[in-house]
C-alpha cells in the first residue's frame, strides 16, 4: 500500500509534497516494502524533496 505522499515523491512532485505535508500527511508511513517517503527520496537522489521531508519530521 502506497500513500499520496509516497506517490508524490515517486513523481518528483515537490509542490504536491509540500501541500501534503501542510495538510498533515503521515511522513513516516511505510509502503509495502517498508520504505518511508524520506527513504525513497534519499534513494532516488531527490535532495530538495528530502530536505522538506526531514524538516517536517520524516525519519525521526
């Protein structure tokens, strides 16, 4: 099961990521592989998105 936040990260859609974070998306929700949005952003090298996720509490 994926989340809208994870899907936005996979699309590299920074604006959607920001909006979802503002709306209170669960930054630490995991997909079926056990990965969080910040894990995926880091593995794909999406640094700007990763910074937003970390500042929002992902990975903590």
